[in-house]
C-alpha cells in the first residue's frame, strides 16, 4: 500500500496530550504502555523500570526494582494489570511478581517455562506466549499459578524466534488480539481465553518468505514489509505499525470500505499522525511523543506550545488519538 501523506486526518478525530510529570531520570524508552481505570502504566524494558501515572500525567508509583531479593527482578519484559494486581514478568528469573495497584509487593510465583508476553484473563488464568524451549509450546493458557493447562500453538521446528520488542498482545474492549512475530495472522480471543476468530493480512509481494521470517539477519535487508506490532482494531478501523522496506510506516485501513493508506512516521508529521501505536483505550489509539519526535513534524508550531516546551525540556507526552466513528 502506497504512502499517503494526509491519511491519518481521515481516521483521527481529536488529539489529547497528557504531559508526564516524570521523576528525574525515569525512562530511557517507553516500550510498553497500558491503561487501566484511567491509570497509565509504562514499562521501560531496557532499564526494567515500571511506573504508573494518573490521567493528568502526575506520577503515582514505581513497581519493584532490580535485584535478587524475593521482591526484586533481574529483567522485566512484560506486564499486565487487572482488578487484583499489577503483574510483572521477569524473563531472566522466569518468575511473576505481583504488586498491589499502589506499588506494594504481594508475592512471587516461579513459572515452569520461559515466558515472552502475557495477558491476564477474567477468570484468574493467563494467556501466555513463550520463548523457545524443550516443550515447543508457543502460546498457551495457564492457571493462576502459571501451570500450563491448554496448549494453543506450538513452535514450527524452523521457528526459534519469539523475541518481540513490542507487545504480542493487545486488549481492545472485551477482546484480546495476539500476533506472533513475523506473522500475517492476528488471532482474536475472548476475555476468557477462547479463540473467537482470526484475521489474515495480505501484505503483498514484499511480505517476507518463510525463510526470512525465521532469520533476523534476512529481515534486516530492508526489502520486506511486515508488522512490527500487534495491530489495533476498533470497529472497522485498523491501525498497524509496519516495517515497510526501508521506512517505518503506520497503516490506516477501513475494513468496511477496504480503503486506507500508509504514513511515513519519520518525516513530515502532522498532529493526527500516530508515531507508534502502543495500545487502545476508550476508542483512542494511544502513543507517545518525546523531544526527538519534534524534528519529524512538518511544522512543530502545529502542536500546542506547552506540549512543545514540555518535550524540549526532555519530558514525554502520552497522546490519545480518538478515532472517527
């Protein structure tokens, strides 16, 4: 699909900016972001920093810290939130740490597998994507103590890569979307972990062949088109982050009208352009901006002045892009 300069304006209605009031030296990067009951939860995988902010951007608390004690972790690579706990998964220690919403440590549970990403389900069980291991399990449902009770997918013998830097799961309303690394297929589960249906995306002649999907070096040849994140679907509207040969784009597509286009996210941005779609919340695609993003805008004066000043001071802004109905 061709790059269309103003495609986002036909999909995005309004844009709301939340200026994060970060403690000093909070993040190096925002890797994963989720919102639960108007609280913004942010994970920096590189620093293994997990923090929360209220809907106005004020800092609430940090969840745990690096170390080797009962309540500490070596490296957090995934998290989720439900009515009971904030869950942090330490893939280095192969354990789940449970915290109260206020940041108090509750308990640690060792997992009998090497996990990559997960979602908490309504009944206390978990939908878990695993890294390669002896069992060959790729996607499964576990009980509340993380024992595997249902295997959904297994690794192909050639496929030993499940190391995504983005979320493999997305929650949209009462549905959970799962997209495997380098796949053209997104599976949709109910909040109880039941497979509802699947979407298969035709990314054209430049979609990577099977041998490239299993080889990170071949994917770096900059000649393929593939999904970088789990796509976001709201009604008939689809937002998807793509590696589009030599460029990174976000695709906007209407499933009903079968129309849309790509937008280059590295240059000539407008305020309605989503740079990296991190999650969905209440009909909005949620992303973020920081100082390096300013040079990508065709005219940074199109952004609110206080938002520009906030970023120029080295701070970050969470952005809510409300989709048109």
